[in-house]
């Protein structure tokens, strides 16, 4: 499977179900993905043989109708776009000066279906946000310990009769994650193998009952950021719906 295929599958997960009808016309999420990839390739700056810098802060400007459709997905779409950008950079050997930031903005001068992408390079630290993909929904890990199970008292309740009321616990300290089976009746699997307790790596797959849980790490920009060399590099590009 090619890199772009992986991006498309990730974005399909973000816009399926209730959001499927949202993108039958106007700007498409995959067009933003393609624009981000082109922006990285266009703005890549070779510093030396082992270092190629690319912008890390992006603003996608679009018409009011397109803006309403895109923001209707909440943070799920931005998370997928950040993952797609990170994966393309990794595949090409690019490096970011800081965490990735992607923002949507209304632009009344743009017709529906047209995207304007601004980018800049901003120094800063990377904040790694841990998330769980469960049944097409994304849950951010905001506590040191998160319990998943069938019971209403679980932090993330899951409607699956094959799992226990408190089935597994995911711990996250900001840099490391771990899964622990809480003595469940039917047990848990990590990447296809039975597990009681284990460290989680990005894209680890946890199976409990009929439910699949995918652990992901999203690199995002921290709040405290300063411009590279006290200046930013900006590029405006326009892409329309073909």
C-alpha cells in the first residue's frame, strides 16, 4: 500500500458514517491532504546532507460553506491531517522545527471548492497527544489512567457484550503508554497476542471482545512558540476542485 493510500484510508475513517453526506460537493478533505504534501515538497529547505527543514504551521483558508463543513468534523479531521503530514515528512526524510499546527480559516474572497494554504516555520517543542480510535470515534487521553469497559462507570464505555464492565486500563504519562487487562473474563489482545500488561507503541492495536482499539500519538505544536530566526516564511497556493 502506498503512502497516499494510507492517508486516504485514514481520512475515510474521519468522514464516514454521519459525515459521509457532508463532502459530496465543495472542498474535499483529501484535497487538503494533497495540498499539505505539496507544501512540504515545495518549501523543503536542504540545510545539510542529513537535514531538510519544512514548515510546521499551516492555515487552510476556504469559503464559508467549506469552512462550516470542515469544522463540523471537530478535531478528528485535524488529527488525521496532522498524521498525514507527519507520515509524509517521515517518508521523505523531512524535519520540522517544532510541532505541527493546522488551522482552518474563513476567507470570503475564495469561491466554494477552492483552498488557499499558508505555511510558516515556527520554532517550538512538540507536544505528543495520545488518542484512542474506538469504533470510528477518537478519544484523547487526558488523564493518567483511562478505563475502558462495558459498564457506565468506565471512563470510555463501549457497547459490547463480549467485554467486561471494566476491561482494560490505558495509562499515559505524557511520554509513555501502557495497557493493562483488569482481570477481564474474555481477556485482551495486543497486536494479535494475548496480553496482561504491555507498553504501547504508536498504532498498536488492542482487541477486546468484538471491539478494536488503536493507540495513536499525534505530534502537535506547543503553545509557547517563536519564529525561526525571528522571521516566518509564508507561501500562498490555490487549488480548486477538479
